């Protein structure tokens, strides 16, 4: 009998294409827009997310593949697909997705919105009163800022901005030099207009593109307008600049590249469905695109413009039930944050537990006269960031403040440049990170003078210091004063800001030097345990699983009998359930109210489980092209909390989908108790909030009772 041949783990059939996997994630978001169990306006929000995700997909992923195809230098990936094959497959998949998107809009959401007195109308559908109002609005506010641009040998085709709304106008008449003109809709004009919004509970919207189509004849005197058709072009939005070692001023170079972003090479053309063939052909030729790059849409060319409707429409019954995150720490007038951290490390699960604790940590550090220094990384933060304000306050009060700010955070570059300048002007030492790497580690180190000497306090997180997104993103935070891990962070900051070799760290594992090897080592340890008959298992929660070596290591672990559970929100290039390769691997994805963003690595370790939180997904980009961190959860109670979170996710049979061998994500069958993990966490947060209110109420009554008793005693003494 011939010995069994082990499968070749480099076989392309064992790997799913990254780009197609990313599109399948977007399909899962679209399914939430189609789910009638979700509140109606939240379904609209999901549809906006789908549109935004597709925009970024073309701006970055498709643009990159087009460049690779053009260079003829790119080798096929693990899945064996060339750039050209990927682009062809993407075109087919996106075409179906676009059809599904607009079918969802036209056949599901629009009728449901109309039943709730929310209307999206064409100009011809307006009442006479509304037409009069909008005609005056066009004349006073729109017409003065429009510039019709003829397209002929004397007037070259205008340079249209990335994703801008445009109207292509077809003209006819004797003696005219061209039959085509372009009208760009200026960015300062609102894309959705409404008249007497909310009056009698009704909301009637019209798109500005349709208003322009209805009045476009006023721009072309003495010429007949045959038709007007909305379109937009998507452009390559990746930034290109010299190697950072060759750049004298990264901030200035980045600003220069940002000005060019809106004029990159075209990668996609979207036109409304009624646009004639000869016009789409001319547009494709003008932008250097092919038929594969053309998407005809049966509705608004940019569905993301619907997002303001969700906040404008005052219908709480059509939205998710609001919630207030639980506060884990007490107010500073009762006990400062540093005393609470000294007593016990603090683990926060956002958004269910308030990010305010992290803001308090930075704010109190800025105000505390005993704090000597603050060091922090900033990857993304908000326009009204209280963190930046606290850091400015700390620097102006004489504290040593150092911020490693990542200028190259995609689509947040302009905001980060602004904050870099604000911080520098306040006296903060601003560092732009490490050359050729992107700094995504989430760290805030506070150095404080105390009676016992100098003590360091540290915040580590899986998400960004971005107060606005923490309300929608699921993440973990850890606040600690453990001397080993705080010293590790100090060493890491010294490497980020100074000139030194990558440090040897004791508890933190950091990319780009140590994290990849560490993950492979822990996977191999589970393999060794399984082969010795000891308890072995891997449970990982990440946003993406792409790295070839990690996938191969997981295949080897599965072959050794290690039970592997993977929660992968987005891209997953591993194929589960393949006999002899991955039959011990189960992959699930959860898409719900909140964006699953935390990274958690759990290893069974022969019955002595180890749990790590991280900023890094399992991709080569995270392991080798970024500064990322992974840190242990060592306290038993905190490990039990994370275990509970992971276990609850795995029980989810409402929002969880399971990945099959063909890379399709199928909703899990609802067997037994209905479990929506995010709703479980929300309910726990609500109960915690009620308990906190009850405790505070009792304490307040006791204080009030004590005050009354003292008053009676004083009156007796006085009498």
C-alpha cells in the first residue's frame, strides 16, 4: 500500500483571492441593508456603507491592480491569479453587486421609505409650490456657480475631480462647434435638497443633479438640449512620493501629493442608466477606460449622499435604539484615574464601555502637576479631538509631550497634517514615525512622579484614538501600570523617536520585527501540544487573514488535529473545511450594528490559555510594513472577560455567517436559543448602567441623610 501523500500547501486552490474576499465582505454589509429585521433608516445607512466601501475599493485596490497589469512586473499571488485575471473577475462580481445595490434601493428601500412619508422625487414629481421654490433656489444659489464647458478641439475635456458629480449635456443645432458639454456640480452645493422637511411628518427630497437636469437649458442659450446625463469618475487615490529617507520634509511632500489625489488616473466610470451608448463610449475613450470599467446605475450615481437623511429625519422608531456606554471608572472628584489603575488594571470593551475613560486618562495626565511626560501615537483622530486639546494643554503647562503622528493614514492625511501643525505650534515634539513604515500601534504612556518614585501608566488599544468612531467600532482598551509592559512601551517609543536598533521587549510583541515570528511560534506550540495529546486550540478574532505563512501554519495545525476557530470580519484567504488540510478550521464573520474591529489571539496552551490583544491583523502588510503591537491579558479576571466575549461571539446565530470551502459566507442556522452577540453586550452595558445609577442614588441618599442628621444634632446643641 502506497504511503499517503501530504497535500502541497502551496497549491493555489487552497487560497482565496484577497480582492474577491473583500467584495464578499461588502456583500455581507449589503445583506444588512436588505434585512427587514433592521430598522429602516439603519438599512439605508448600510447601503451608504456599501457605496463608500466600493468607492475605496476602486480608488485603492482596483487602481493598484491596474498599475500592476500595466507594469507587467507583478507575479501571481498565492491564489495563482494574475492582475488581469483579478480585474476581470472583479468586474463581473461588482457588476452583479451594483445590480443588487440598486435593486435594493429601488424595490425595497424606496417603497418602504415612502410608506413612512420619506420621499425621493424627480423634479417632474414635485408640486407646483415645490417647483416654484426650487426654481428660485436654482436661479439664486445654483446657476451663479455653474460653468458649462464645451468639449471640442478648442475646449479640451475638463479635468474632473475624483468622485465629483457631473452632468454630460448633449446639444443640437445649426452652426454649433460641438454637440457635447460638461457641467460640473460644485462641491459646496448640497447633493440633497428638501422643502419644509418634517412638516406634517413628511420629508420630500430631490437630488441636486436632477434639479440641474431640469434647468440645464438655461445654461445654453439659442441651442437645443437633446439630453442631460449624470455621471462621475473614480480615480486612483493612492499617494506616491520618494522614499522617506530621500525626503527632506515629509509633511510638505504629502501635502503636495494630496493636491494631486483628486486628479489621479481614472479607474471607474459610473453613468445613469439612460445615458446613450455613443456618449458613454466617448466618456470611456476620454478617460482611457474600457467596457469593463463602465457601470450603469439605476438611481443616484453616489448613494453615499443619502447619509445625511438618517440624521435629518426625526424618526427614532426607524433607527437603532440609542444607548449610553457604561462607565467602568469613577469620576475624578471621587478618585483619580491613576489611583484606579494602581489598584487594578482596567479592561474596556468599546463601544459598550465608554471611551471616556481613555479621554479622562489623557485629560487628567495633562492637568496633573505630578505628571512629567506624555508620549502617544496618533494614527487617526477626529476633527474636534479632545485628545489633541489635552496634549496641547499639557505641552503649554510645561510637560514633556511627544506625539508620533502617522501622516500617511489613508484618507486621514489632511486631518493629521493639520493636527501635526497644531501640536508643533504648542511645543509638542511631533515625530512622523519610522521611515518606510506606517505607525498603527495604539499607545499612550504617562510618566508620573509619586511618593515611591517615578511610575509609568499606559493605555494600549486595538483601535484608534478617534472619539467619533468609537461609538460605532468594537475594540478593546487596557490601562495598566505594570512596570514590565510600561518599560516595553518606553523602549518602543525610544525606537520610534530616536536612532536605535529595534528593542528586545519582554511582554509586548511588536511589528515589523517580532510579531510575525511570535504568531508562528504560538501556532507551532499548539501543534506540538496536539501531537503530544495535550489540550490544543486556537481562537483568533481579526479583521483580515491574508498572510501566506500564517495560513500555511494554520493548515499544518489543522492537520495535527488542533481545533481552530477564526472570527474574520473582512478578508479571509484561508479556505476552511478542505479534507486533509483544513477540516479542523471553522471561519465565521459577524456584521452587525457595530464594526467588529478588535484583534484577539487566544491559544489553549495545554490547558493554560494565553490571550493577547493586538492592533495587527494577520496580513503581511501588518506584520512587515507597519509598526503594530500585541500585548498579553495576564490578570485572571480580565482573561475570563475576554473569554466570555469570544464565547458569546461564537454562539451568535443571528449576525454570524460561516465561511464554506467555496469562500461563500452563509448565515448560521438558528438552532436553539437566539443569540445576537452585539445585543448581548448592549444589554449587559444597559444593566451595568442601571446598577451604577442605583449605587449612586443610594450613596446620594446616604449623604443627604447624613447631612439632615448632622443638622438635627446642631439644632439640639444650639437649643
